[in-house]
C-alpha cells in the first residue's frame, strides 16, 4: 500500500534547490523527498547514539565467524 501524498507549496532558495538537484541528479519532488528521508535517517542515528553505553550487547565474534 502506498503512503498517502500531500501537495505543498514552499518557497526555497533557488541556488540551494539547484545544488541539491545537481547532487541527486533528480527532479524537484524526488530531491525534496530524498532530503526529507535523510532528515529521518539523521534523527534515527542520533537516537541510536544516545543509547551508547546503555544497551548491553553480548557477541562472541569467534562463534559468529563459524
């Protein structure tokens, strides 16, 4: 099932949008979507870093290599 879409109107700095499109090699909508996904990934990485030292994780490297 596809996620519902929302149509939005935004004012963006032209140079910033052009640079982002050049980096992604995509059009406006896919570039914006990719940027929003990157913000989600960044927030998740930050949340994981916040758990550092709080989660006990036991892993036997020799056992996993077999």
